[in-house]
């Protein structure tokens, strides 16, 4: 199921106002700052863009909240919810599809017990499907973080996920 911030333990993990202000101080955010760069830097540090951080950015840049949210929701690189430690992207492009990409995606969804756009409860994985990963010769293709895994099948995909799980526990 998708991870949303709904319980006390989730809220405890959110940065407090002082931490957000300290981060914006360190980034020297001002009305002259480039909004997209600020959003990227804050997301890099926090892992996502929580509402309190967006509100603080508005105060520092003197931009209306609607404009900041407009940018955040327009670009797919920005996330307003916590994400998993690893992002798994499965290609659903034509080359991948005809070579068994749907089978790979189904196996990943079953293994992680999540759907496209969701994050595992343990915050280990976020699953995304993408129209194309640009390496059709390797179809079907799965990308974990920035590592391409080509010529996938269900068993290979599951072995790769197990490796990431194992490496994260060591």
C-alpha cells in the first residue's frame, strides 16, 4: 500500500520548523534564489518535499504557495510524500512489453506487495513504471536507483530485489 504520513511515528520523522529553517539558511535561500534549484536541494537533503518545507520556501523566496506547488506538481522529479530507499522503475515501452516486461512488472508488484507509484511499508522500495528507459536493446528493462538491469525475466527481477534488501540490512 502507498506510504502516507498518517501516524505519530511518521510525523516524528518529519523535520521540525527549526531544522527546515536551518537547512534553508545553509542553502542561503532568498528572493533571488532559483526555485527549482532550491526544491532540488531541499528534496536531496530531506528525501521529499514536506508541506512545512514548501511553506518555509515560500516565505524565503516571497513566492505564493500556489506557484511553488505548481512547480512541484508539474515536474515529476519532485515528491511530496516520503519515498523508499530504492526506486524501482520498470519500463512499459513497446520493446519491453513485447519481450515480457508486463510479466516482470507483475512479479515485482507481487514481491513488493505494492502498485505503481506506491512505497513499501518498510520504506525500502518505491515502484514506478516509465514509458521508456531508452535502452530498448536490453528489453525488458528494470532500473533500480541509477543501475540498469537488462534482459529481465521474473526470476532475475526477484533476485535483484533480494540483493538490494540484503545489501540494505548489512
